[in-house]
C-alpha cells in the first residue's frame, strides 16, 4: 500500500494534525472531517492523504484555498 493511502489511528492522526484526540473525536462525531473512516464505533481511521490535503487547505491562516472562506472556527 503506498504511503499516501495509509490509514492512521486516532493517535497518529492527532500527531499529524497537531491536535488532541478529543478534537478528532468531536470533529468526527459532527462529520466535519471527510477523510474519516469509521470501521466500527470503536475503530476510527483517518486517511493520511486526506489529512495532508486538509492541512494544505487550511494552512493559509484558516482560509480555504479553494473557497476563500474562513474555516478556522468551523469546528
């Protein structure tokens, strides 16, 4: 499996994003992270490729590069 298609655990995803696991659980609960894969209620995985795209989209001070909207307060 290529590295960019790897599925990460909640701890790994939190490290990549620099956020807490609680933040990820809350975001997943409200379906705000499209790169989340729910295998079962206790097994959540995150697409590394999706995480990297999310970081790239949001590294412009909370502005979505594609949409030009403020996303820093959306979660």
